[in-house]
């Protein structure tokens, strides 16, 4: 487990040199918000990180319902049964193994590791603009139909889940990077992902934090270039 701090945001990384999977702890006055739950064995590392920070985890927020973002959720909830779990209204269905599409959604299959044995269910279903502590929820479909990003209203740090990746080079969800193609291969709708990426740029984040790869300071230029690159590919 690797722990890196930037402002109120702590990146917790597993398999950092091989197949980096990130989750995040966001420091609030009263405790910590855990964003995503990484891999099945990650509970110990997440709790160690919280202990180093010196505050309890009192909220769990999910960017989306893929297995590498909910992996340790059941184990964490066994230890912290009273801590509420938040997910988008749309990805709540995927959390329960439902991969059906809505009529208006891009007609391509939902991909990636959809959980089949997850017992935990969300306590709170999030919509656009709702706040979880200092975090504003942003609907960013593309990687999954209900993917969400979270914008820290204090620092303008953006936790984007798999809407972008930085491992193997910055890329929009769906844009295959040969050195790390896995987020792209698990993306549901490339066209929808581009729309969401542009939406995130409009927030002018000071920091980009993603599910796979290092955090990126002053990311706007790189995000805009990643969008241009992908748009050329999918024209």
C-alpha cells in the first residue's frame, strides 16, 4: 500500500508498480470519506491509511460499481456496519448485478467487472450536484452509465474515478493506452465518455485524481489534449 497526500486528499494505491488501483480518503473536520473500496484484499491497507491520518472513516462513496472499485466493500462494512454507502442512482443497479440499459442510453453492452457476489447495498443514492461533506457529486457517465466524479468544493480537487486514467498516459475512458488498456476495455460508451470528460474540464479542477495512475496537478491542459486525441480516434 502506498499513501500520498495532497491537501485534504489522500491517495491509497495498491499494486502501484504493476497494476495500480487507487482509492481515496478525503479529510473532513469530523472524519474521513472513503472514495471507492479498491480490491478484495485492500481493507487492511485502507484502515492503516486512516489510522495514519488519525480520523475515522464515516462515509463511503463509490464512483462506480466495477469490482476493482468495490472489492473490499463487504469486508469494510463488516467492520463498520453503521457507515453509510453512497452511489449514483444509475450505478446502484449495476451494484446489484443488473446490466440492463435504459431506453435513452447508448446501445452498447455494459462492460468491466460487474460484481456478482457483493452483499453490501447503498444507503444513499446520489444525483447531480448533491453534497457529501465537502464533495459535490458530478454525473459523468461513459465508463459505466452511472459513473460519478467528486469535486472538493474547498480545493477544487477532482476525483474522477475511471472517467480519466493517467497510468500509461492521460486518457479519457475508452481510449486504449497500450501500456495500460484495462480501463478502456471496461468502458461502456466512448461517445458518452467524451461528453463527460468535457463536463469535467468545465469545473477547472486544480488536481485530477483517478482510479488508475498518479494524481495530476494543474491538469486542465492535459485533460483537454486527451479529449482532442480521443475525438480524433472516434470520428
